[in-house]
C-alpha cells in the first residue's frame, strides 16, 4: 500500500488560485482567506490541483491521510465531500493524522504517530506539503510544493516516480529517493 500524507494550503490551493479565482485578482490577507474558507470551503480547493492528486492516486494506487490543519476544522466526511464537490467521487481518504501541535510537536511527529497507531510503520509513503516541518529521515519522502502554485500537472510524473522509487530500510526510512 502507498500512502500520501496530504497538506491542503499550498498543495491543493495556492496564492495564485486564491487571488485569481476567489478574490477576483485583488490582493488578499490571511483574514480574507479564513473568512472565505468559513463561507465556502469547497471553493477554496483548486479543482485542477484536486484532479492532479486524483491522477496520482489512481496511477499509484495510493491512499490519502489528511495531515493538513483543515483536519482540525472539518470532519473527515466533510473533507471527503469537499473532494467530491471538486469532481473526485469516492476519494481514497483513509484518515487524518492526530493534532499534536498543541503539544509542540511537528507535522512529522503527527505522521509518525498515525503510522504507529495504525500499524502502518512499514508502508511506502510520501508527504505532499509546502512547508518543510519534518524530521531529517522523512526528507526523502517529502515532495515540497510552492505556496504560489500548489500541486500542478507538471508535478505528477515526479511524484509518481518518487512513490515508485523510494526504497526503505527496516525502520521505513527512505534510503533511495528520487531527487526533486
């Protein structure tokens, strides 16, 4: 099984998408984004980025675990509905990482906790995120996107190659990873 730990902001949406599609070309603030998210979260996901993720999951037979902060604001069924509203019926979302941020833990710690709690410590996984908040041994599994553009069709082949080329040692640390 392949697992994709998924961030939303900077992956499934981007500053460019927000500016042109949500805010009509005008500059915006974080407060503007939060208000728009509260009003209509489905529109805050870029359908093109959602399609890219769907193509990656379909081609690699990957399952998705939500690691985005959105998992704190919305239930998993509501997040599934957001994907469906953006054209992806029955997305393979199998859960969400625990929120360990209040304890001062990193997103990397949250991923480790999910893997351990779900007895998935020896599965292939990658991390799609726009922020590098992970342990050094997780860097080989990190596909870093840009907040300005998010996940694009140009990334699909690189992500698929990363999923298929990662080799793991006995502790599930990437020992061979495709360079980004």
